[in-house]
């Protein structure tokens, strides 16, 4: 593409430099300048008379010195960042002279800079002018090209003047038009240009010493070769194009408009100087025709200065120069041109914003974007350009392209500004694209998510909705909003998928129950959760689940509250992943969900492939039937079961399931006493509740269960609760059982009598009478309280009661008569047998007592007579044998008043006498046992005579009917007698 076809701009501000003083003006106007170089914030000018003048930023000569005695200074090089200056002077009568100056080291006597080294540049003793010159930054190597086609390389230490070596590295018949170094840490390459060739040779590094290698069989004119210091590329300008070269070979190029006399680089620009066209040239004629014909001939006789940016393919500046260009240099951040008439023009690049504004004016937004990126503009400012470009395209009606630009500027563009433009129904696809990008970059708000899902719903685009919610990576939207919108739009499966994927288990259950009405699957989902997570979900929807899945819900309640709950684990076989219905998207969606179930800890196992609000389309479903479900078996459940009473309210109106739950909990041994009491009480109440709903045999069965539940002494149910529940449910067995366990047998009997339940009273009397004898007097009073009751009980039962009372002495006969005589129910004929038996028995007892009294009296009199006889009459002993040894009795013998006689020796052997023969108190061995028993009895009576507490206990704890006998017995034992002195 020719430069004339590139878009042209004016990116530079052009001004003529005002020289600082007369001396400087005189220097430039007299045209004595032979060479120019810049560096280290100074401009160096070499003159024909060998002087070097240094000009500062104020464009005044700040210093000058006589560098060479003979010849004109044709080339100079200042080493950037140092005070070193290289000058080369030429005098065709002698070899060129090169000097290195230390500008910061003046000579004390003259004040001139110190010349560090001086050498003559060899050219095989051929006197030809220098056509090109270059040097490395460290001055370790310099290259000089001559007009006769020779290139001399100088090596050595010019700074410390330690000697140098010169070698002609190339010779040709064409003049040398340019030499440039390209150096890197391992390799230094010298590029040489002639009028017909471009060559390179390695000066140092791998390949050194090899002959020059031709890069291209085309050279360039003098001044048409330079190096881009930023990239290290060699730039060669020919009439047809501008070429770039590197160590690897030729690179990019762009077309040139014609002859070029001078080239230079400035930042990213390439500056080209075209000489005035020769008269009659075709190129000139074409330009004239383009700009107005022959009237502009004077204009086109001038030189042309063009500044191009190859990367942007634009002409950044172009102007005609009346005077011929002598040199181009850059310093102080600007580009300068020195013309033959001594004028210096400054080219100052406009600010980036100014350049962008020029592009905006011409709606060249893509070019503005490229310029901003090349200039390193930050992304926030680049987004402004994208937004302007988008606005431009939107105004043109190119909505798709406009949206692509808005998306590029999405990072710092207020989304509402773009969204408002695309709210029209016809542009909804663009709006979706923008909203999706907002979510992709995590810049979407809940409102953006709502709008995007509404767009999907409006278009009924389930594919995009699926793709959006199942996108990989981090969550790109507000989860709660997305789930809410899916539920409102009827996309329940997608809502459940989102909730499952992101661990919102409670929302999954909400969706399955409240939206999908899929109770069995909701329960199955809960069963796959860990214990801590499953509990709140289960409790929240317990009643609904019990209503629709009573048995399974009851089972999970039992497992959880008995500490046996273990989450189910789905293992999906590989072949199941191929179970899909027709349609590619169906297969992909199903596989995605199925893969998710194997990755997520809380899988959602029944995901429809294409769920829509209307349920249309074929579906692929993965359910529990297609999975291998295995409960975890390793280890005990790692949770603490809650108290069973927390589940009671969930079973309202589900009494059968409640009973199953309570009975299962009751089998657990780990329940504490409080929980056991709650379960027993509630289960007892439920049994009674079920009994109240039934009749006949079924009622008896439930009552029997209730009765068995509260039987036993270890039942942890409070009696007050049993009594209250039994009373409310009219369950008499419960009341009776509690009273039994509490020992309130009389209350049981009275409950029957107060209810006029004669059969129940008789039954209670027979059951509890042996334990509670006082029931018989109460029964007697009850039976004779009413004729109807007596008739129900019958004479035999009354006779049995009277017989028991009489036999056990429960009532005195007078009390019986008084009880029966309180009303006219009992007749004399009914109690005649009782009275006859009582009177007969008392008569027998009186007669027996009298006989015993007479016997005791006679025995007492006989004892008294015997004692008197012993005290007053001599005793006759007639015993012939000794009871101790059985031998004949012989003296010495001992006789006792009890008529027993013993040998004295036999008594001694039995411990009856002392060793000294003194006679001690001796007792008959035969009667000693009985006498000791009598003495012990007497001693016990004496001791008990002072224990009045024992006497009181005997009276209080003994039979009431025998109290007189007790008093008589204790009186006979001396408890009421006066003590006798011994």
C-alpha cells in the first residue's frame, strides 16, 4: 500500500526554533555546520574549521573547543549518559582522524576537554571520503564506510588509549552507503549497505571471521539506512518500499512513494525526507494532477518531509520544505530538522488525547483503539474509546457491532447506559449477550440476573438458560435471584439444579415440595444429606411429607431420632450415563447432571433434561431406580439425636405413624429418663386416642396396649398423667392400675362403689381384699346400702363378706349389727347364721378361758404347797444310783431338794466344788438347764419392764382386736409392776 493511500493526520506541532543569541544564529546562518549529533541533553555541532560547539536547551552555545587542526568534522558520536564525544575529521590529503574526548575533564592550562585517544582511520592508503560511520555504545568497536566500497572496523580501548586494531572487513566496487551495528549479549553483527547490496557479517560471537553474507541483492542510497534503537531492526529505504531487517533476515515492509534522500527514526515513527522531484518525472505529474494541476509547480519543487507510523499504517505528519534538509536529529523529547538555510524546525508530538480527538472527529475508532493500545493507555481509558465506538455504531444502526464494542468497554461502563438502549424486543438478543458478559465478568447485580432470566423466559430459550446456569467455574450471578426467577418462571428443574450445585439444600427441598410437588424425591434428597443438614429440612416439611409419604417419612424419623441415621450414597453405574432420550441437548444436559451427581456431596438425583414450564419435549430422568444406593456402614453416626419430643408436633393428624415412631423410639436403650417419660406418656395418650376412635374388639385391643404400657413398677410415667389421661378417655383400667401401684386399694374399691359398679366392686374385693382387709367392712356397707345392689351382689357374696369379717375379726359383732341396722336393706334371716356362729364361738372361748384359768389356779396352789413343805418338813431321799456316773450311790453323797442325789466326786468332776474342799453353791446338774431357762426368762422380763417403748410399739403395730391381750401379756411380764429388791 502506497503512503498516499494511508490516512494522513497532523499529529505534530511544528514550530521554528528561536536561537538563543547572535553567536548561535551566526553559526546556523553562515552555513558552517558540517555535522550534528545529540546526546546527554546537549546538541553537538561540528564545523568546517574543526571546531565543536555544544548547545544547551536554551539554544545557546554553552561551550566550544578546537577539536581538529586540519580538515572538517564530518562525523560525530556522543555516548549517551557519559561525557564521551567521538569526532572524525576528513582532509582528502590525509587519512581521516578520529578523536575521543572526555568533556568533563578539562585540561588545566587551556581549559579544553581532554583528548583520550587519537588515531588515523586506514583505508588501504586510498583517499576516499567517509560515507558512513557507526560505533557501539562502549566504543569498543567502530565501523567506517568509505565511498570506494571499503569498510574498516576499529577495535580496542579508545577510552583509556590502550591501543587499537583496524581491519578492512569488506571491499567492493560500489560505494558504502550505510553501516550499522546490531548487538546483543552474545553476538554483534555489522550490517553494510552499498548501492546494490545489503550484507551482514559477524564482528564478535559465534560465526566471527566468516565472510560477509548477502541479505538482499538491493542496496540503498546514502542516508537511507538507519537502526531502530527500540527494536534493533535495520531500516532500509528504497524507492519502492521501506524494509525492515534483523539478524534472521528481512521482516515487514511498506510501500514508498518514490525517491528518499534521508531516513531517521523518532519513537515509533519513521521520518522520511524526499528530495524535490526532477522535472518531467511521472511521479511528480501524478501528484500535480491530484493536487490541482500545474499551478502548484512551485510547491512541488520543494522537499517533502513525511512522518509515518508503520504499525498503525498512518501518515502522522507531512509537509513540504522549501529549503533542502541538511540533517535530522532528536533531542529534548522532540524531533528537529536543520535545513540548508540555517533554519531549525521543531516537531513536537501532540498529546495522546489530542491525537485521539483527531481520530474521533473522523470516526476512526478502530484506529483510535490501536493507537491507545500501542501508546500503553490504561484499560479504563481504552474502554472510553470502545464506548464511543459503540455509540457511533449504535447511531448507524449496526447493533451487533455496537454491542461487541460495549462488551469490550464493560469493565468501567455503567451497565444501565447500555441496557436502556437495547430494551426493545427486537434487540433482546443483543441485550442477552451483554447481560451474559456482565455475569461472565462477575459484574452483574441481582437486577441484571433477573433481567437476563426474564429475557430467556421471553424467548423460551431453554438451551441458553441451561447453559447459563450450568456454566463452569465460579458463580457468576446472584444465586438467590437466579433461583427465585427460575421458580417464578416455572423452571423448577433448573432452580433445583442451581440450589443443589451450590449447596442450598433447604432451597432444593422447597422447590421439590412447594413447586414440583415431588414429595418422594424431596424425601429422598433429604435422606442423602448429612445429619446436621437434613434435620432442619425434615422438620420444616415433616407434616407435608407425612401426608404424602407416610411410611418413608416415619422411617427416616425413626432412624434419625434413634441415632441410626446414615445418609444414602448414590453410585451411578457407567452404563446408566448412556440412558438418554433423543436429541443432542437432552443427552448433554442429562450427562452433565449425572456427572454432577457423582461429584457433588449432595446430589440432585432426578434432573429432567429439558424441563420447561409446560413439560413439553422428551425427557431423560435419572432416579433412584437407576442408581445403586448403599447406606454408609463405616463408623457410628457422628451426631447427637435430638429429644424425641421435638418431633411430636410433626405427627399431628397422623396418629398411626406417630405410634410407630414412638414404639420404635421406646426400644432404644440409650434414652434418658426425661425422654422415656415423654415417650411413655405420649404413647399412652395415643393408645387411648386410638381406643376412643374404635368400638368393640378393636377398642379393647388398644386399651390392652395402653394397660400393658403402664404395667410394672419401672414405667417412667407420672401417675398424675396416667390418672388425667385415663379420666379424659374414660379408661378405668388405667386409673385402677395407678392406684394399685400406689397402694390406693381402698380408692379403687371406692371408685367402683361410687359408680354403683357392683360387679367391679366384687372383682376388686376378691383381688385386693387379701391385701386390704378393710375392704370387707366397706363392702358390707356397700352391699347393704341399697336393695338393688344387694340383689346384684346376692346372698352368697354377703355371706362370704360376713364370714371373712368374722373369721379375721375385722369388725366386732356389734359393729356389724350397727352397720346392717343403719337401713332396712338387710334382713334378720341374712345375718342369722353369722350371729349364731358368733355367739357359739364366743361361748366356746369363754368356756375355754375358764378351764385354763382353773388349771393355772390349781397349778399355782400346788407350787405354793410344795414350797411350804420344803421349807417346813424334812426331805426323804430314796435315790440308789448316782445320775452322774450311774453307779450305786455311796458316801460321800450330795442330796438336792429336787430329790436327785450324786456322788460328791461326780459333782467335782462336773465343776461343782472348789479345790480346797470348801463347799460352794452347788446346783443339781439334772435341773440346771431348766433352772437357767427360768432365770433367763425372769431376767428378760426384768429388762423389758423398763422398755416402755417396746410396749408402745406392740400396742400400735399389733392387731387392734388383741390390744387388751397385749396389755395383759405385758402386765404379766411385770412391765407395770414395782421393782423388787434382791
